[in-house]
């Protein structure tokens, strides 16, 4: 699924609303992760803290009634791209590090981590890493031949 410009704007707006709920503070005191829950039938994107308190919600029109079996796999890279675009806001939220953005389905089952905010950890998009195993195997084989 290729995200439309409207979809990207809706996700980015939701991310900004999340960051506004946790403004930058001198000493971050809240310990939480951000749980992004997407409902495939309604297209709703909702964000919650660890205590299941709703932070924000929006409807992504492109996702309404999406019947794709790999829907959640498709939206991971879209949401990651939007999070990465707003990296400066996300990494300066008033939360204790490390914290992460986690994608969940509408049954609250974790699909995967979208973004980790920590000074030592980075999550790399799977599309970027698609052929890494093959590249490493080729590299080691070449080394062994030499």
C-alpha cells in the first residue's frame, strides 16, 4: 500500500498531538511507552500510554475497510517514516528514556516496535535491511576465499 499525502498528514498530525501531551521538561518524570493502536475496519489510529489512557485519535481515511491480510505489515513502514520525519519532537518528549512507540492491533496485541527513543538504541526499518543476510553471506564468502 502506498500512503497518500493525506494519510501521511493525518499520521503526522496525530504524532504532533502525542508530543504536545508530553512537553519537554528539565527533568522528565513520567515513565511510559506510547501504544499506537490501529483498527483495520474503521481506519482509526489511537495512541495510549502504559495505563491505557487515551492520548489522541484520528481516522486515516485510506485505511477504512482495508481488507488486506498484510495490512499491519504495510502500515509499519508508513508510521515509522512519519515518526522519523518528526524525530526532533519525538526525541525531546518529557518522558524518561528509554521509551518507545509500539504498534498494536485492535485486540491490543503488539505488532512491533516502531521507534525507540534511547541514546544507544536505534530501530532500522525492515525494508532497509531486506537483503542484509545475503549481503553478509556474500561478504564472508569473499573473505574466506581471500
